[in-house]
């Protein structure tokens, strides 16, 4: 029970024992879940065939915690369980405060406003084992989708709010478990996984964790034996398939006492490395305190991989970084730090907006993007290139205009946006000719080696490097960038903002012209803040754009490909109609579609066809246009997310 315990008890008829976490009456719980009727008979709208009856929130202890609970003594068992339960209480409190809403129709606005519920009631089922019978302490909290409103009526929960905040609640659970066990037994912890917010107790060896993880081992063995595994490790999708294919029944009937006796007699035992414990303790003590220093906190939280994010995203980042010895309640501390470092970049939400509607950033991200904006206005007349008419003869008018404008521009930072198939690398050959007349070298950079190889094969530059390698060489003093260098960054939309800032700092310091080439509709960089290429294409008046596609022979197909790329409005619907009418739209399960696509691709390569393969799944699999950037010289709001003005503009 999270929230106002007394009020919820009065509204639902739950007795004091139930409200304090006592044992649930399965008949009462079943009636609440199945029929939406509280113990006192209160109810609301009846469930229909398609109704959601409840939500399963699962809180799982780290494997090392489960092992110490199962393989040590009774004191260790009680200590681990107490930390686990406190973590659940904190997570449920967070969910009530940030996702405990129902939606109520507002007759004035015609919209459904969010109204906070007095509390959230859940039925907790504690499980002790993995599906292979190994120790795995975890609790399923089943939250009925009929909760008491302040007037006593049972209403549905706003599920989108609940889903949006669920991961943040899980991170809070993990942070509380770490805090409690450090305080109780002096536990030290390994590095926190930034994605899950989970860490293992330092000292419990990896070999021991693996030995007691039969389920994980079976999943990987099945994936290796039944699926094509690339680079030695199965993907998340492959592991999900393995999980379904190898899902055993849980040993539910075995008592806790019998499980303990079985585990403590197991030859695998508990392997503990005390040296690892002391190393983790020394590392923790050497880490500077950051709880009261806003600037340090902001820089730390800036590891988040999005330029603008919701409060829940920020909670996840702070929760993963919270020191285990921080004084006070971890959940309250995480919330306070989140509010301290978050900088709102959207208008405050209205009554019908969910908490996830509001967008935030941190000081370090603002400073980084402002630094980029400070550099893009740099000019140097010696950055102009001597591109002549003869160099442009084999280009289309659209291509010739863009390349001539880039060559004549004195700006050191020059974006060129172009869709796939627009001939951008072919067009860059003319730019290379102009650079050679000025005795300049064209250095081609790209996020991947494959993209570098393709650009060099098309003779877009004199030398090619990946962005990471180039930055390393520059910072080590092994690569000189100066006025005699023209840098072409291919696939620039996939370069993260931190890497782009470092590139621009090197190029502008050396007064080298840098041409950023890419497609703003392309996928954003993986696990890195992006969006700056699109921002620069939109904001810089001297940015160039190629608008024609030459890869397809049929003009109608060219237009459809551009409409599909932008993924908006009537043009998108018309494009999908064109693909459907020309037998280009296919559906099916992922494996069959992948097989068909691979077969068609190999056949097309064999026929040396240059037309791209258009194998589309349902519309949900198509990548939408990227979200708006954090900074803009204008100010507007759209369905894709808020946009705010850049401080310097």
C-alpha cells in the first residue's frame, strides 16, 4: 500500500493488517482483480472483454543479494529480505506520487485531466527461485486496475503514466537495496549498470554468479545452438526467443526451508573475494562527494544519452549514480537531486498532460550545445574553394547549386543535408577538385569504417578515418588539422553531440573547413546524444540541401521514397498507397521477412541492380522523423515534443 493508508482503508474496506502489508485473502484479491470489486463492495465501471484487469510490477534483487540470502545464515537472510522489502516500498511510493493517476473528463476543455489517486493498492507475491531452481529473490506486485478515487468510486489507472515511470521505480528499488545493505552489513558494490540501475555486491565472484545462473546459461546455449549468432553474443531478440523456447515450469511447491537446505548443500557454494570488497571500498571513499555541488551533479547526470529527457529519465540517471553512503532516505534524495539539476526546456504541463510531457535537460548539455553554436558562425575567406564550371558538368542543377554554394561559402562549418540516393558522395568529387587547386587535402570522416570505405571508393576524399580514430589522433597530436585541410564528415546525423563538439573545436581552431554531410531523418546515434546535425541544417542560413533522388528511375517512386522518409501527413499516406499498389508492401513475422529480404537482396546483387530493396513491414516498424532538437532559433511546440530557444539567440 502506497499513499494515504487511512483514506484508502476507509474507501476500500481493507483492514489494518492488510494496509500494513499483511497476508492477502486470495478470494478477496481475486474478486478485486477479476471483477473490479473492493473488499467493502465498492466498484466502478464493469470490465469488458478487452479490459486490462491489472499490472504486474516485478522487483528483482541482484543475483549476489539472492545468493547471500540463500547461502549464509538466518541473520543474513533477514537482512537481505528487509532491504528488498524497503526497496519495494520506496518504488511503490514513487509510483504513487508520479504515476498514481486516473483520468477524468473535463467538460470545459473536452479533455481528460489527470487526477491523483489517494493511494495505490497492490498484491505482492514473493518468489524465491529462477525457473531453473537457482536462488532469485523477486516480488511480483499485482496492481488491480480498479483503484479507489477520493469519492470512493473504483476507477482505472492511467496506464501510460504507470509504464512511463516503471523503469525509474525499478532504479529507485535498486538504489534503496544498495543503501540499506551498505548501512546494515557494510556491503560494497561493483559498478552500477547505467541501463538497468543494478549492481552486484563486490566480493561475490563472477564465477560464483555464473555458476548459480543456470537459466541465463541455458538461454545462451539454446541461442548458440538454434540461432545465427554474430560476434559471439546473442542479441536481446535472440535471448527473448530462447526464453520462450526453453521456459520451464517454476518449482513452486518446494518450501523455503527445503530450498535453503538444498542450496546450502550444493557443491557450487558461495565464493567470496575479500580483496574485491576492499578495492570497492577504497574506490568509493576516493570518489568526491557530489550531493551538494550542482555543477558536479549536472556534469555527472549529463552522461544521459538524450539532449532532452523526461523527469523519469533523470531519476534513472541520478538513481544509478547515487552514492550508497549518502545520508538520508535514498528515494527522497534522488527526487531532490533530480529537481536540483533538471533544467526545464518545455512549458509546465497542463491538467491533461502526463508527467512525461515535460522535458528537461542539464547545465552540461546546454553548455555543450551553446559551445557548438558559438563555433558555427566562424568565417575565414581562405575557406573558399576554387570549384569551376567544368567540375560541375556531370552534376544535376540541384547538385551543382549546392556544391558551388559550399565552395564559395566563407563559413568554416557547412552542413549539407541529402536523402539517400541523392548522389551526395558523387557531388563531393567536385569539391575535392576545388580543394586540390588550393593545395588542400580532403579528409573524409564517418562514424563507421564501412561508411569511410564507401566514401573513399566514390573518391570523395584523399584520406579516410572513422570519427573516433580521427579524434584520438588529433588529441594525441598525430593528426594535423589546419587551413590546408578540408574535412568531410559523412553520415553526420549519426555523430553524437559530444563527438561533434570535439570535431568542431579541432577544425575551427585550425581554421579548416568542415562539411557535415548526412540525412537528418536517419537514425540517431546509438547510446549518444544526437540531433545537432538536424539543428544546424534548420538554423544555419548557409546550410545546403539536396532534394532530388536519383537512385530510382521512376519519378513516382522517387517522390514516394521522399514522402516515406519524412513520415508525415497526407504525403506519407499517399506514399504507403503507392508501395501497396505496386506490390512493394509486405507483412509477416520477423524471421520470414528477414529471410525474404536477404534472399531478394542477394538476388538483386547478383543481377547488379542498383535499385534499393524496399521491403517494408507494418507502419509501426518504420522509423518516424527524429524528435526536435533541444535548441532552436525559433520557439514552437509540436506533437513530437517541445522546442525552446537557444540561450544565445
